[in-house]
C-alpha cells in the first residue's frame, strides 16, 4: 500500500529527478544550494532521487562511525524537502550499498521522513523497487538496479523484478501510462547513440563490451541542449527489461543517472530513454552543467521533459529571438526558392553557413546570461519549420522541425 496519496493539480503533475548527489559527511554547500534553488524555482509535486545519494565506497562510511555518517549525510540531503514539505521518493544506485549502513537500514531511515513516499507492495528481497500511483491515472515505477554482475559488468533488473512489474501492470483493467526511474541504464542506450570513427569531433570512447568504440549523440534523435560526456556504463547482458515495457507499450519513458556527464533524451521504439546529469559537487560531474530534470505529466497520458543546469536555463534577448526566427524560418524559404536542388549556391551558401556559425556561438554565449536574469523569465516552446537547413542539405531534426527552448524576460 502507498503511504501517501499523489494527485494531479489542474490536470498536471510535476516531477523533479535528482541524480548522483554522491555526497560525503561534509556535504558540499553547492549541492544543497542547487537543490534548494531548484525546489524554489520549480516547486515540484514529487522529487525522485535515482540512486547514489551517498558515496558509499568512501572511508567516511566505513565502520560504526561510518554508519552514523551515512545517516547524517542522508538527512542533510532530504532536509531541504522536509523544510518545504515537498514529497520525495528514491531508489538505490550501485554505491549506496557499499556503506556500512546497509541498504535496508538506509531505506528505514528514509521512511522516517514525513515527506517520503513509498509503497510496501514490493518484490521479495527488495527495498527500493516499488510503484507509485498518481490518482490511479499514471504510474511511477522505481527499480533498484543493484551493483555488479559476476561478468564484471553492471547488474540488470532481475527476472523477479520484471515478474513483479508485469503483475502490477496487469492488475489494472487497462495499462496505465507510466514512467520508470532507475540508476543504471539498459544496453538499449547504445542503440540511441551513434557509433562513429575514432577522432570524430565530440566523440566519446567506450569501454567494457564496447571497448575501443567511439560514440556521439545522434543529431536526429536528441535535443539541441543534450550532451554526452561518457558512454553508457550499461550491463554486458540484456535482461529483457525494455522488451517487457514494449509488451503493452504503456511505459512512456525510462530515466536513469549513473553516468554523471550525460543529459539527453532519445526515442527507442516509442519509449524515451533519458539521462539526467549528476547533481553533487563532491564527485566528478559536468561542471556548470550539474543539474536536474523536470517532467510535466498530463493526467490523460504523455509528458514533457527538459533539464535545467546549475544556471537553471538558457536565456535569449529579444534581438537573439529575432535572429533565431530569421535564420531558421526565412533563410530556409530563400533556401528552397534559390536552390531547388536543395544545395545553396553563391551568396546564399555563405549566408546560411555564417548564420549557423553565429547561432551556435551565440547559443554557447547565452549560457552565461542567465546569471543576470535568474528566475525572472518565462519559458516558451518554439518549433520552427526547418527544411534542408544543415550543412549536408538534409533535415536537421525529425519531421523537418527543430525544437528550441526560448526564454522571454519578464
């Protein structure tokens, strides 16, 4: 039974995912500031910690003193939520169980918080694998992906966990739209990124069973602001988790942490596979791109998601907004009329290339602008028709459109 009801408000429900705080007893003030600022800015209906809340392998968490250190670290991480009375839930990562305070003891500690949401209908021999219902209209599954397999790779969701998932799914007359949160990605994450030759710009080297292969994000299957700083540290074997989700196709997305330098969302057979970058400052991470991910759920099914980094957003001036509209709408019009073949020539070719170079430079520059405008902004979603706009003369995004998060100053 679920210990606390979760309800849609005006047909919407907002979730914030926080991944890989991986803190130590001397919790970084920056980690707490980021969490507090995120909570105050977004005011989520539920926060989901997706594992590695503590750096369990640290010597600070060994022995009897380490047990107390683990308790204090966890309490420090959830204090901002308790102070704001914001419900949260969690699952474990591969490092949480390495502390002297065992996972079952940590779970009991979480249960002592008045804002912790969980269900006691769990698989056998599990703690942090359970399902939460939002108004019996939307389900949130949390899976504990454990640690390592005997083959040296990271562990999978187990057959008993998948059997439990199917039993919960099938207990409803009609499968409810669902999201899944866990720590370790599945092998299918390699199917949504692009294998490229070595020395390809922005390529990342893989290890394990993909040793010495190189990958980049697939520009046709990710967003402009997405990034990948390391390849997926996924299990070597496939447990069939994604195949189980595809049986009834009610799972709309699977979102993980684990690889701190990754933040992207890509489609795999109708399921959105996503990463959320690390949030903690006492562990490696993507610099100023440490952050969190927001999910806006609709009570009729479906969701939207975007990540916010340490600076919370990308902000664009009125001049830049005009530039984006001009370069991505009017230039393609010239592109079509002046170059029926789809390959611009002469001055049009130069203009298109200059505008794209300027756009990408301004996009990077705009990251710093948000320091001046903070929360005084409102987000606008803009989809602009974009036929044959990239340098290869092919559509830049799916359906010939490019999606931009544009920000207007209040």
